C-alpha cells in the first residue's frame, strides 16, 4: 500500500524535476517547449492520480470521502431571520395572502 503511494509521488517528482532541469540547459527551443509541456502535464496528472491512489489504498480516506459526499448533498435549511436576528415565522400562505390584499385595498382607498 505505502509503496504504491511512494512510487507514484516519486515518479511524478522525478519527471517534473528532470523537465525543469532540461529547461535550464542551452538546448533548442523545441526541446525546452516539450519539457515545459511535459512538466505541466505531469503536474496535472500528479494532482489527479495521487488522490485517486490514496483513495484506493487508504481506508480512512474512503471513509472520510464518503462522509464528505454524504454531507454535500444534504440540503442545509436554516430558519429565516430578520435584520436583528429574530426568527421570521410564517403563519401560512392563506393568512399572508389575505393580509397582503387587505393592505393593498387600504392603499387604493
């Protein structure tokens, strides 16, 4: 388990370091561009593959990711509060609608 993690980290670190070393030599620009692109691609793969290897190899990561994913999809509903932090209590749609139209009728008079 741990050896796969170490090998994946070491592999990508050696690729990135060799690409960066090649970039500092006096070589044709084509080789420098290839080294730069391969370095960027290795960093991208490193950011994607290493967490996948960790997830597949370490049981605590699996449990933690499951807990996080369960929490992501739960709706978080908080009570409505006014500006001063007091709870806004709805009395129901019928009562609110009646009150609205009564206030509207008073304004029209």
